[in-house]
C-alpha cells in the first residue's frame, strides 16, 4: 500500500514510518514541522510540508500523493499546556482533524487510522481500563481527542469513511538502533526528563505526589514502547484496508503499570548512577492510575508487544539520548 502519514516527522509518526517501510509499504509524510524533524525520516520518503489548518493544501497533497490509506498523528499533545491554551488545542486538534477528514471525503474516500489517547478516559473508575469505559476527559487535550473520535463517528455514518481509533497509553523508548527517538520542543515526559537529568541537563528529578491511592503512593502508568505502538499502526491500517469492521477503538498498552518510583529505579539501574530525587506535590490533572486492558487489540489485530521489560524499554531511550544529547540537533 501507499500510506500518507500525517504528522509522520514526529516521535511516534517517524517510528511508524520506519515500520511501514520495513514490511514493504511506501509512504508520503505530511507534516508542518512544528515539532517534527526532517532528520527523523529516511531521505527516500517524500515530505510535504503543509498545515492541517490549510484545507486547499490538504486536498492538493491527497490528490498528488494518491494514498491508499491515511494515518493521522498530527496534534498538540501536552496536557498542561492544553489547560492554559484551550483555543490553540481545539483549533489544531479538532479543526485541523476536521479539515483533514473533509479533504479525504472530497478527494479519495480512503481508510483512516486516528491517534487518540488514554486521556479520553480521565479519572477511570477502575483499572485496567477497557475501551467501553466512560469517557470523562479531565483536560482540554483529552476533550479535543474525544471530540475528534465523535467527528469520525459522524463521518463514518454520513460518508462511509472507514476508520480505526488507537488510544495510546504512555509511549516511551526509541528505535533500538538509536537513530531516531523522542525530541519534543517542550520536555514533560517522565522517562525523557529522567534521562536528560542523567545527562546533566537538569539538576534533579521531581516526584509529583507521593500520596496517591497506589501501592507506593506515586502515579501508575502503562508504558508502551514506541516500536510496539508503531507495529500496532501497521496492523490496524492493514486490517482496515483489508475490510475489517470500521469504527472500532483499540487501547494500546501492555496491561500492567509501573509507578513513578519504579520508573526512576529502572532509570537508575540503566544509567548506573542514582539520580537526585525530590518528592513534591501532586501535578494538577494527574489521575492516580492509567492502565490499559489491551485484550481487544491482542485478539482482534494480533498485537504482540515485544518490549515488556521496563529496564529494556528505558535502555532503548537511554541509547537514543546518550548518543543524541540534544536530539536531532546533536
Ligand atoms: N512525573 C513526575 N516527574 C516528572 C515528570 C512526570 O513525577 O518530572 C509523573 C507525572 O506526574 C505522572 C507520571 O510521571 O504521574 C507520568 O507523567 P508523563 O508526563 O510522563 O505522562 P502522562 O501520564 O502525564 O501523560 C502521557 C501523555 C498523554 C497521554 C497519557 C496517557 O503525555 O498525552 O500519557 O496515559 F494522554
């Protein structure tokens, strides 16, 4: 197949491009490069620099690239920033996605895989969380993704647009050959911050809250490796293009969680020196525990994650950061 990967120069997008190429598909990337990197893509991949807020450019890109399917990653992703700038989040994530879907139905009505998030569940009643758990986002970011899921539902009904939604839990790690990895303009993720602290770029690690109702009092998350997540996209787009039922949502996680303290212990073990830790107050908006029930994606798409050991996951991220201490600009 020929895939258009929207947001393909970003962290998850670039790893997915790599896995799509590895199994024989071809790719055109559309990205505005606001947080993505040309260097994250093989030189042979066509890159169209365009913005989701530019509908004529989207239609032109679809008509010139003639993809068989689209994978849509492009979005703003920071929970905290979304609470301070809701307008920016709704414009980029909701209006941008709407423009893309409209361009697709007006040009080539091709299957679409959409990147959603565990943030649509908000404070879950219990874990592990199945896909039909109540959707009660606690952030603008989560709301924006849930709104797009609802828009997709309506486009499916009205226009017969085939789509699949993947809801990611905490994505981490890097390609094992450490040529691509995580490099966001603003760093907020636990593992990335810890590894940059190990490189001396920050003084210490703050543990955000130790009084949660979890086994050790710190927040628990389901850490899924970016290469496994990339494989989930390959499976999803192939199944949908092969005629699988449209309109399904799948959690992408491992089904077990690690606490902030466990993650920092793993980082200490991998880098070989303990980081200075400071225990502080809770970070507003953090739910105590977010762990996926991944049974649906395992049984229906054959998802079979390879990176299940926390130290092994952290090792791939460490190999990327220590060889690229300043990301793609290193
Ligand atoms: N944390 C710290 N110290 C830090 C950074 C993070 O204690 O320096 C804590 C956070 O407070 C949280 C946990 O580590 O309890 C994980 O935080 P991250 O920022 O790494 O990730 P989040 O769980 O907040 O969010 C991520 C994505 C979201 C997605 C969510 C789904 O950024 O987009 O996973 O589970 F919705």
